[in-house]
């Protein structure tokens, strides 16, 4: 699922998600629980202000964000 993500530079200078929009819903990232990189993607496991867990994937080549996992609280 494609999403819109607002980012900010993190401590290491890499972009990190601050909030994201899924359709009409705006969600704020409360905590980045984990992050990892592959050759073409960066992944962030986050807890949002709705209490749910999400994995957000940033396609570095296409500059596109996707939600790859949703886990309800």
C-alpha cells in the first residue's frame, strides 16, 4: 500500500519517518522500534499514535514509500 511519509534527518543524517498518511488518516510516529537497510530499500518498524505497529518501506531508487505490515494494538 502506497503512503505519504514526512521525514526528518535522524542522528546519523539519514531520513527517518516523523508521520505518515494512509488515505485520509494522519498518523504520528511515536517511536522507531527497528530499522534496517537492503540494497534498494530502507525499512522502519514504528509505533504510531494509534498504538499500532507498522513497517514502512522506502524505495530508494523510486523515492516511494509503502506500508508492508500493520499490526493492531
